[in-house]
């Protein structure tokens, strides 16, 4: 069932932030966790951009890769950084988002961030991950990062 924009009920549940309804759809296995709207945008990314943390967590709990690539080459962490959403960035990092992946322009999420706090969170998370695994292997969940100023912001 779709409307004239080819949006399904799942699209509207995501847009309105109805995490419980999104969960029912995804658990039914009748829709893909990688579902897109009528404009071919990933619903997972739409939830990230809209700041719907509870909906994003439902997608992650139902198997969406946290570093799923959108049509523009951006990952969810890039979108959280672009929208200046500290809470969303923290949620994604806690669920294993990579701080090293570059978008189609060649920027990491911290490089494309428009918010100092989000930038500091991502950089600190990357630093903690690097210090806890010096071989450079991906660490799925480093300890929670406190937001502290990177060296260039220290007076």
C-alpha cells in the first residue's frame, strides 16, 4: 500500500517517530530494515536526520548496519554531525559507528561536523578507540566518551 508519493505506512511511522509501529513492521520481516521512501532515501537515514533516536535504535536492533551508506555516500554518523545532533552521534557511536569512514567528498564525520560538541565527541571517541586498540582494528564499543575540547580548542 502506497500513497501518491509512493510512501508506505512505514515511511509515515518513521517520519512521525512511532518507534513501536516501526518495530512491528521490521519484526514482521515483510519490509526490509534497509527500506527506502518514495524518493529512494533510506528510512534509517531519515530517522537519523530527524533526530528520532528511539526509531534509530529500533532500526539498529532489527539489523540495519550502523554504517549503512546512503545514496550521497554519507553514513548515519555524517548525518548526525551535519544536523548537529550530539545525542544521535553518541547513540550511533555506542552502536559501533566508524569514525574513519569518509563520505563521497572525502570527509569523515568529524571533518564535516558543523558543531563543536559533536566534533569533540567524535574525535574523542576515535582517540579512545585508537588507544584501546593500537593495531587499528575496529573496536565495536569503546567506553563512553566524555566531551572534552580537542587540543586545538584548549586555551
